[in-house]
């Protein structure tokens, strides 16, 4: 995608491979600084997933593929490396998919495996780009000229390799000449909406406004939201969906106000082996993300100094609250999701 940096327009992806380095946009520095980071070994690349230098299910999947390829290039014990990478973040199924994708093509020739691993990792990243583009095409059909769309967290190209999942239909709609407006949930505690989605919308020239997470229902009730689109980190066999904390409440309020609520995912995010949402592991992150806020001026504590905090990174939205799933194979109902395994 194209970004403007210091007045200059650049074509850039979220993450890519320049042997032996994995290069990625340093997302914690956005929107105040655009910077790239390089990671020269699989452990450093996996740690970048944990610390959220890179985040978002498809981007995590592509990065996991690159990290696994790095381990092959470095001659590491692959079981040890795979276990390390898979522990980076537990909720996003794309992470394990990225690792397994590389492991499954390796043979007995260590030297040949180096070329095979790199080629497969690049193929996986390219597939994510193509799938997200198709998600955009299919989701664009749901968007009418003049629609106001609510999204939560960042499921844009920063969360993928290019295009995004939830944002791809918006970008395609705008490029098709439709007028769209986006309500950008701030998405506490890390504020990926206010920081990342808003930055993307500004880069794309999409009209938008950042809103506090707890004001989404206000705009829904006023009739100022036509549809909601979010991404996901894992979709269970029955359609239950894990996404950034706060997604569940948005879906419930959307249903109460008869507003369509869509989940945008590539097939890689669908976990047929996971029976329902109760089986999805939910990552709990450091309490400091809740007790502190950071911005252009740095990081400050906002909570009472003597109080503890809890910080689940995700929640699960039951399938009954989801209107449909925007995928590269079309807009599917929960009972049709098995098509993604075919």
C-alpha cells in the first residue's frame, strides 16, 4: 500500500523478507513516527509478534512463516523453533498455520530445505495479499454509497500484509467511487483503532472519526451506523469468533439495533478443529497496558497507583450475533464456513 512519509509517497508492505532479516513496520511507533525494524533470527522475529511490533492475524501468520524460514536458514532444531514461535501469541490461529505451512514442505535435504522454506514463506505472504483483495471485492458488494461503517481495532493492511480484512471492503468501495464514512473505535487498551486504523484511513483519504469505545452504541441507536465490519483472530467451527476485546459488546448492541455485523477473514483464520468459542484460548496481557496510556508525549499512568488491572486481549462473539463472514470465497453464513476448508 502507499503511505506518505515526510511528504514522500512510498509503496510498502506490513512485513517482508530480506534474507536473513525479516523487515516490518514498527507499529507501536505509529502514528507519530513511521519506522522499520529488522530481525535477523527466528527468536527475535517471534518476539516481535509477542511485543506487537507486528500484529493482526494475517500479518502474524506471514511473520510466523518468515520466522520458521529463518530457523531453517540458521540450521536450528525445527521442533524447538516451532514451539518457540507458536508460543508468541496463543489466540491467533494464523500463527500456528504459518509455522506448520513451512514445516509441512520440508524434506530430508537440509540445504534444499533452505530454498524451499523461503519460497513457501513468500508464497504464504502473497496468498494473504490475494485473499484480502478478494475479501475486499466481496465485502464491497455489501456497502452502499453513503454508508457509515463501524469497525473495531485494526484489521487493516497493517494487520495483514496488504489490503486488510475489515478495511479491504472499505478501500475497494472508495476506489469504486462510493462515498463511505468510518466510525473508528479507539479500541482500548492499546488504542489500535485510534492509532492505526485512523492512520490508515487518513492515508487512504477515507472520511472518518475516532470515537470512544463506549460511544458506539450511542451512534448505532441514533441511526448513524449502517453496518459493522471487524476482523478476527480465530473463528471456531460453529462460527464463534475471537477478536479484539470489545468486539462482543459491539455485536450485541448492533443486533439490538438491527444493524448487520460482519466478520472479515481469510480461510487461514478459520479453525475447523476448534468446536466452539469456549475452546479458543484467550491471551491475557500485561496490566500496564490498562493502567498506563502512551502517546506522542510518552507513557503515563492513568489509573490509581494502588489498583491492579486485568487485561484480556480478546473476547468471543457467539455466531448468533454475526450476520455473515466476508471471505475470499464469498459472504458466508456460519453453517457455510466449512467451505473454507475445501
